[in-house]
C-alpha cells in the first residue's frame, strides 16, 4: 500500500473520530407516558399568559391546558412535574441559520452551506444537515428547539429546511422543506470594514443583474407551466413549487428601494415572498403590511449601515413593524452557535417598543407562521406538538433564564453539551462548585 495513501487514510480516520458523536447526547426516545407540568406560568406564544396553569401531553401532542385546573393531579394520570415558580414557553425557532451545516468556521471541510455557481435552487440544505453536530446541543440547551437550515451565497442559493434539533438522522429531523433562497443585487456597495468603511459606490450592473434574474425565472416558469418532462431539469424542478405558492421565495435584501424592486419582481411572477434581512423595512412598514409581505429581520444587535440612520434603529425596527401590522420574526442570519442568543435579542426589543409577549412571538409563533409550520409548533395549544421549554426565569433575560426541561414532540430532551461538561470539569479543578 502506498505510504502516502496510508497517511491520508489515517488522517481521515483521525479527523472523523475527532468529530464523532461520542460526546453528543443521544436523541430522546418516543414519549411513553402522559406528562403533566403543573402550577406554572405558561406563555402560550400568541400573547396570552396563564397563571398557576397545568399543561399535559401524551403521544407527543398537547391534550390538556388549563389555568387553575379544577381537578387534582395525581400519579395515576402519568408523570407529574411540579413547575411552581417556573415559566413554560413554546420551543424557540431560529430562522435563516447554518445550524447543522457548519461545525468549525475555520475548517472548510466542516462547512457545507454553499455550492459553486450562481443558480443552485436544487441544492437541498437538508441533505447536508448534520444531526451529530456538537454545536446543536449548545443551542438546544438555551431553548432553541427548531431551526431553518439555509444555504448561502450565489444568486439563487438553494432550498432551506425546517428541522427539529434532536434527531438520529436528517429524515428524523425534517419538518418541512419550505422554500428557495436568493440574494437580491445591491444598488450600492461599500468596502472596508465596520470600524473603517470606505465610501459607497454605485453598482453599474444592477439593471443587468436584475434582468438576468428575471430571465432565469421566466425560463423556470415556462418549464413549470409545461407540466411533465421526458428530460428533467433538476434546477427548474426545485423551483416549480414557487409558482404554485407551495414554496416560499426568501429574498435577502436590506435597502428600501431594493426591497420595493424585489416586491415588484415577485408580484410579476405571482410568488409568495418573505423578505430576509430587511434593515430598512421600517421605512415602508405600511406598504409591507398592505401587501402581506412577511419579514425575517436580520441582526438587531448591530449598528445601522446607513450614515443617516438613528444609531439605535436596528433595535427600534421590530417595534415599528409590530405597530404597522407586519408579520415578522427575529433572526441571527447565517448563525449556528450564535443562535443560542436569539431569545436575548428578542429581550432587547422589549426595551424598544415590543411587549414581552410580542417579543416571544417574534421567535416562536410568528416564525412558525412565516415558515409554514404553525399548525405543528410555535404556540402551546391543544392538538399541537408538545414542543416546549421550562425555565426558572424569564427566557428573554440572560440573567435569569435557566432552561430546566425541554420537550420536542413530547420527548424529554437531554440538555447536556460539551460546554457544560467542560464547565463542570474545570469548576471542580478550581473549587468553584
């Protein structure tokens, strides 16, 4: 055997072992008995809050939800968990993420969120989704139980998937392949970096780039309208659901004129549009509400890119959209380990115009509606999946939030992860326990 081949083989095996699932908690088994969480403050996700309430579920579905229940629970009904003084919330949903698609940013072999080329609607994020990621348990332990894994880059990046974050494989994880993602051309570009940006320049090819997108979508629509094909075009096949509105077209776009151009484009082709990013969406909030265009807001914990914008505009934008009646949710676009901070981003918005329950909806029910999975998750209602978290404090507050229990489809999830293990290890070493 060639010694170089042997060295390569040993390297591959060593690398694989380094990222094995040995220290990733095994997925929880199917719910085997009824479970009741009693005497808790229950945040439904739709704005309602129940005090001293009990929620019960069996076979993965919520069967009981009542404030000050008239009956006395006992062990004959199933497993009882006293949640006095605790808060119960729907499982948090992270939109527009790289969860399961990225492991170590500096190691290219662990990055699987982009394909070569400009038009890749057939690139399915779910095929690349890694259920053995060490990152996922760290996100899950902070209450994020679902994610939209999304491809990046190019003009048409690919097809995203909504997944639950406790699964053996991608087939178990998948809730829905929900839509195709694209990046709208920018009219202006700016170089440099955030601390020292350079002057913006006009994109002279903007009209040409927009026309190229329209030509591509015209070809895809003609293919879809033609019906069955003897020879299939896999890229156009992935787009057929857009023209029947079975799938959503997600467009990454921030500037107000570009947002309006993107809206006009989707109206021309009769597509269901969701704006992602939407930094300047607040400027046309009434128009978005009138046209029923939803928004997945980008990072709120950052400075505005516009020179004339208020310094705190990213923090204020959720409140503006809420008051205008726009369906929106919060996100940390392109994040994976960062998604654990999503509830705290929502908490910040409370100081800038949202109520706590509106902020909660912006990472639960609103997100579920935008992704088309609100019949299953996003709020705590009878008949929906029993996917919820139990915290000793306010889940939107980093000082008090402490997730005690998490359930996905009624299954009690292991909240341990590598970071908790390291914390315990070195706390013992330095006598901090």
